[in-house]
C-alpha cells in the first residue's frame, strides 16, 4: 500500500504546485484624498492593506494654467498646508507602499494643447513631485513614486507625449518614474487609450464600475470579453478597479464574498493580473472591503 500511495501523493503535490503556479498573488491599490473623514495618509499605509496609494487629485494643469492640487479637507495647498503630508508620504514609502499622484479626475480644468505643453507639465510634475529636491512644492520635499493618469474629459491628444516626457525625465534623473492609468472598462478608453498604447505604463487599473456594459453585473461573458481586451494592452500589470462600497459608485459594486468566490478566480490565472484597485479609502473605511479581500486578492 505504501509503495502505491507515494506516487499518488507525489501526483497530488505536483498538481497542487501547478495550480498555484497558474494563480498570481495580487496587490491592492487605493485612491486617497478626496473625502472628508477618511483615515490619514499615515493610517492608510500603516494598515498594511495597500501596496499602492494614489493621491487624488491634481485637477488643474495644462494650457497655460497654474497647476493646482486638491486634497479636499486634508490640507490647503494655497497656504502651504499640504507640505506637512511629506512626513506621511515618506513613512508610507519606508513601509514599501508606492505613492503616486493622480492627475485629472472626473471634475477639473485640465488638458494639453501641444507636445510643448505636455513637456511643460512633465517638467512641473518632475520638479514639484518627483525629483525630491525642491521643498517648495505643494507636498514639500517629496519624491513620489510616479504619476497616475485619470483622464476623463477634454481632448485625448498629447497624453502620450506627457507619458514619454515623464519616463525620459526619470531616466535622465536616475530615477524610475512609475506610470499608471485608470481607464474606463469599455475598450479602448476614449482618453487614456493613446497613452497606454505607448507601452510605457507599469500599471493599468481599469474602472469596472459606472460602466454597465462591461462591469461584472453585465454577465460573465461581457466582463471577460472586456478583461481580455485590457490584458492585450502593452502595459505591466492590469488591476480590477472596483468601488469599495455601494455608495462609492452608481453601479458596479461587487460584494467582497462574491469577488473572491466568483470574480477573481476568472482572472487571477492571467500573468498580467496585478490585483484590485479600490475607490476609495473613505468608502473602504466604512466597509472594511480591503481587509475582507486582502488574503484572496
């Protein structure tokens, strides 16, 4: 009996290893900064739930405008009040959390008028948020890990130029500038599509919410069709973007138990699967969504 059981055990172990090899452990990214009452940046990173924290937003820039940061009631950039966030940002980074600045958003006044305009915006972002030299930037003396493109309005032109300029500034400055994008799930994205096609983006967190034709509630077929299209883009990792509560979006909320049992098993086998992006920290504080999915993401 023992001689027959050993090969069976070996076969079982081999199958288990093969199964685990097809599943890719994911990370959790969260947007922070747009809601009163959410946890501080320090508390957010100290939770241990997130590998990426995206500061939202820089909603005004380009076309000759003076760029303007908006972190809601967390701080007032016009008075220099947001420079105090530098301590929390450095604490996050010391814990291995990547901190990115999101430009754009659903509301704001932003856009690019030419390749030259894109270059000026890239230089502004480099000098104020990325190079770690200036202490007079809106967030003080910080060296953020990268820039997130959450472009949801205006023209689709010249975002590829901005991405190229940011990567080149990092290369010339001896620093890796991470680039991420938050397109809508209908493929290709109206605004971010051209930039993503450059192949320069490290992470793409696709918004599978407020888009009834491709979010999970549209059915497995529609959801997987959209996911496979996003897998095809020349980017590093693809994240499943979701609201952290029913109140966080008009449509697209997936209960944590359903996400881990029905949705993630469909996509975790992909080599490009990166994890889950949540909107936002405020809503995650209300529901504990990230804690509920952390071990399965």
